[in-house]
C-alpha cells in the first residue's frame, strides 16, 4: 500500500495602496502555511513504514513595491520574512510510545525536533530592481538580491547554517534610433561566491559567477 498524499493549508490577509497618482503600487501580506500532513517514520514494523503525522508551520510577511516613483524612475522591490518551525517530527505512535519499535525518540525527549527551524527556510530575503531613464536615450539600471542564512537541516540544537549573500546586477541601455537599442547587462558584478541549493551531506550548487552580455535589439 502507498501512503496518501501530503497536505497543507494556507491562510493569508493583505492590503494594497496606490501612490503617486496610481503610478506606484504597494502591497503587504501576512500569511501562515500549515503543512499538516507530511511523511514521517511510522515507528511500527507492523504498519506502513511512513505515516502522515508530521506537522510544520511557517508564519510570514511579504512586502512589495512596483511602479514608478517619477515618470523617469521605476522600481520593483520585495521583502519576505519567514518564521518556520517543526510542530511534530515523529509519528503519533512514537509520540505516544517513545523508544518502542523503530522509534528513535525517548521518554525524556519524545519529539526531539519539535520547535526546530525548518531546513531551507531563510528568515529574511528580498530583491530590488530599479531603472532611471535619462532624457537623451540612456537608461541605467541596478538590481540586488539578498538571501539570508537558513538551516541545512532541522535540529533542536547544533544547527549548521548557510552563509547569507548579496548578488548585485547592473545594466545600461542606449536608444540609438527609435528602432535600435543597444544594451549591456552585467550579472553578479562583484563576483560573489554563493550557493543556491545546499544539502546537509556536503552537496551544494554554486550560483552564477560574474557575466556580461551585450545585445542589440531592433524593432520593426
């Protein structure tokens, strides 16, 4: 037999406002994600090896701004705060009968990971991208992405965290003619060494190194 599908519930409340004559949209939201059924070791050799007794919770806030501060100056920005924790990390059977069967918990500590930080859930993250159009056809742009630290794996103590990082990008474009535009994009111009995916077994994927792309765009 197969274990049933995992499930989650989401709750959200938000608000938005328009400024600068409707050119700039601000939004804010508070939310909770309840992962109320995910697979954990059953702890009982006589039943399915996994049961949907796991439970985690993430409370968060998301803020964003999109639009134009002035007719020449545009912005897209967002920030997210996440507070994630494990609510139950063992099966109901192990919680009621710690240390029995294949349960690795104990009477003194029936749910060792209860209250631990969720893996791969940074508390702080955000990004900003802004451009400014000069009157003689030149447009300048800058973008930055921030990723806060996060736990490699859930643990009640002795947690190993990733390093936070900033990635900076820039671009400049020039309208040569009404139909022809030249543009230079520079990604990660500080050549920051960072990792986008990290596992607690020592495996990680490095992010993109510094790169530049020059392009010509012609519209008919």
